[in-house]
C-alpha cells in the first residue's frame, strides 16, 4: 500500500479496533496464477502477540480453502470513507488553491492461509462470530436457538480458515495534511451530511483538528 508519513497508522490496537468495527474483509489470493478476491467477515484474535490471528470460514464449495496450505494472502479492511469537497476549506476563500480529495481509513493484513476443517473448531468460531454481531441486539440470536441437526448440516457446508498475521499496516487519510482551519471545515461539512459513515469520518477528522492522533 502506498503510504505517506502523515497518514501512516502503526498502533496495533487501533488497527485491530477498525477490524472489529468493520469485519467484512476482502481477502486477495492467487489461484492458478490469477488474482482472486473473496469477501467474508473475519474475527481478529490478539493472540499470539503482537499482531494476532484472523479467523473465519468459507463455503465448502469455495475453492479458496483448497489452495495449498501456507499460501500468502492479503486481507483488506475498509473503515469510514468520504468525499471531501474543497468548498469546506476556508483556504478556498483565501487563495483558491484547493482540489477535491477522498478521506478513508483502511487496514491491510498479510499472512499465510491455514485451513481448519474441524467440526468443534468451526462450532466455536461460528458461536464467537454470532455473539460478536448479536450481543448488542435486544434479543440476541444464538446457535442454540436453531435445531441441533440443522446446525450440524450447516457446519458440514463450511470450512474454517485462519491467518496468523505476519504484517499489518494502517492508513488513516483524514485531512492531517491540511491546516487546522481546513480540518475543522471538513469535519463540519461531513457532519452536515447526516449519514453515519460521514459522521464517523467527521470524528476522525475532528480528532486531528484538535491536535490528537485519530483513532
């Protein structure tokens, strides 16, 4: 990933937090000499320290799990993102030397694919995945809510994967390269838009405008 020093994020806990908040990953692998992308939710386990392990599952019909054990993969997690208009910059009125841009926060993970075709491992993973997304609901669903034989059939149809993290890098492009007044203008403009993604990006930009490292 192309990096600029002002945008580089190196704090593992911050990158793990983005993965937890935005777990749908784009997993890029090489199959038969061609690039292939799969989209699947993944859990990040902080162990083993310091970088952790990604875990998830794919359909048994998906050829991803049949790739050679230890195949290198790239996993991309996309956080908040938003278009930034130059009209939000006070400097536009001063000198007009401004152009549009796009703000975003992303995490790239590299590691080697490990296949886990084990029923108990899968049951534990599916339980953890379900709990992570259901826990905030008024009536959270759990796998025990479904008939046991049905769950067994569903588990038979999937295969587990894990990726010990060999390298993790983040990029938080949230207007850090602009003057404080311009950053404040961007945050205000995003908040005026009203949608949740714009609000999340506004929070990241505002932290920079207040002199804090965005998280």
